[in-house]
C-alpha cells in the first residue's frame, strides 16, 4: 500500500477523529494472566541460568522487532526464518545483516535496530510521551530511508513516483492509502494532523491510560498512530515501535509481529478502524504470549543442555486464560496432532544421528493419561529411549494433544510426563500452522529429548 496524494476534499471529510482512551477501551477485556505466567517462568529461570543469559535472550527480541518491522512494510523480503533463528540464539543479529546482500536493506535494518534501542532507553528513563518524542522515534526508525513511493493523480491517471522522505516531521500532503481493491482508506487530513497528535499525546498522559494494562496501552497507541497516519511514510513502523514501550516496561520485550502473520494483523486492524477493538487487543495478547513462550523454550533448552536443574513448573503454569475467537478447535487439534507426528519423527531421527542413545517413536492410541480440565485428542505418541546396545535401560515418555473442556477456554495443551506442557491457541494452528508455532514445537521436543537423555544417564550411574 502506498500513499495516494489527491486534492479530493471529500476524502479528508471522511476521516473520523480518534477516540479518547476511555471511549476506545470501554467494554474491552484484557486478561494478561497468560502472559504473566510465562513471564514468571522466565523469572524463575534466572537462578538457574544467570542474569546475563536472560538479558541476552531478551535483547534478541529487539533484534527480532527490528528485522520484522521493515519486512512487514515490504522494504525487504520476509525474514521470519532468520528472525526465529535469532530468537533461538542460533545466529546473531550482525550475522543476519551480513546474509542480506543489499546494502540499502542492511542500513534500513540497522536504523530500525537503533530505534528499538532508543525505545528501550525511553522506557528505562520513564520519559513521558510527547509530540517531540514521537517525532524523534519516527526519525530514528526511518533514519536510513531516503525515499518512499507515492501515487498521484495526473490527468485522471494514477502515477507512481519516488519522493524524498521528511523524517520526524508531520505530513505536508494527504496520505490516504489506495487498497488492493481500488478503494481508499482515509487518514487524518494534513491541517488536522497537529491537533489530532496533540489530543493523542494528552490521552497518553491521563491517569486512566497510565494505570491500564500494558496490552491495552500498546493497542491504543498502535491504533491511534495508524489511524492518524501523521507522517508521510513509516507510520506502521513508528506505531509498532512506540507501542513497544509499554510492553518493554512490563515484560522487557517489544511488540514483534511476524510478517507471516500479516494477514491476521491487517484484518484485526481493519476491525479496529471500524470500531471493533477487542480482536486487535486479543491479537496483541496472543503474539506477546507467543514471543515470551519462544524465549522460555530457548532458556529451558539452554538449561537442559547444561544438564542443570530444569524448572519444575507443571503443565498448568503455561495454560493461558484468554478467550480465543477460533471456532475450529477440533480441526486445529487434529492438525496439531499431525504436525506433532511429523516433528517428532524428524527430531527423533536427528537425535539418533547425533547421540549414542537410540530413540524410537510409536503410535499410542491406547495411551490416555487423565489431565484435569482437558480431554485427549488424536492418537498420542510414545517415545522410547535407551543406550545403544543396552536395551534394558529403556525409558518411556508419552505425549498427547489435549483440548480444554471449558467452553470459555479454547485451548490445546501438549502434554509430556517429563516436562512442562506447551499451551497452544487454536489460531496458531488453524487455518495453517504458524512458523512461530513450528519453532516452538521443535524447541519443546528438543527439550524433552535432552531431558530424557539426562534421566537415562542418571539412571545408569
């Protein structure tokens, strides 16, 4: 989507001013218990792993935000695979930049990373929101972008052209956006933009906003900035950057929206533009929970590789309590079961090739371990492990997919007797498994196999 510059005053007249935070948040539920539970798990791992490893993992979330925010805008090709590798500590941020051969794209990514450092500094200094700060953040996130594409009307035809990007300055021309279907999305008129931004900042300074849940703060900031579209370009990047500040203050992670979630992201934004804000809040809840879960998986895997004492949190510690809009939970559970089978087979094969133990995978339709509040789904699996040539040493682990019994807790829980469960919301699987879920599942299985190996070694001592 590119800005459409036009003198059609009718487009300006269609703009609807932003709501106050009180109006916008009325009737919206924001239950952060699921995020708090995962965050507490990270806290519990500090003793095991030490502060430096925790901080390294959290810093990688800033790398992830910097990589994905430009990809979301089409400034460079999607980087989801590389981003997830960074989050899992497989590759560092500088190495990722080197993999991107285009120097202009490298500079864009570097500028975005510096912008997230600035957001972190703003949070640490508890700097109050102001128009000057928002303009500074825009200038920083767009620091290495010199031009942008616009569409203009010329003799009844739409013509594309490159224009120099003014940074940290409110727009001087209209930037209504032409959508793929030819319709136009309306943003704040040029002359109304300063007043809208002044109103917006005043809302962020009110006590009701300051005392509200972090997810609500983040969602309101993002919605207002994308609704106003105060800058010529870079509004989405600025919105995601500024919306990260409440999340950094509460959970030490920014807002990271993966480019393969773009369709869901734009869909809930569209609903919010039409006055239905709940789906957007729920979306931010889900992606923040998923991001922290990725970090938890990485840290637990690190603990397992160290053969250190792993967290004793039980499966319920990872159960999220948010309501999900998915209506195809049975289908989602079936697809998760298929994904689990394929991922288990791949990981067991890799484990056999890399270690002195033997791992076999069996279907276990008869295995049905009761878990309060859940019902089993799918066939279930049994993983057997023993030292090569010492079959008498065999240990067994059963894994199964479970669906929450409660109608208001649409959730799937992967259960393993050797480690904490993995909670999955249905929309992470249906209509298609998200890339982030695939990585979470691989990390969870890696952790399980390492835990089994440690138990096996202890058994033989």
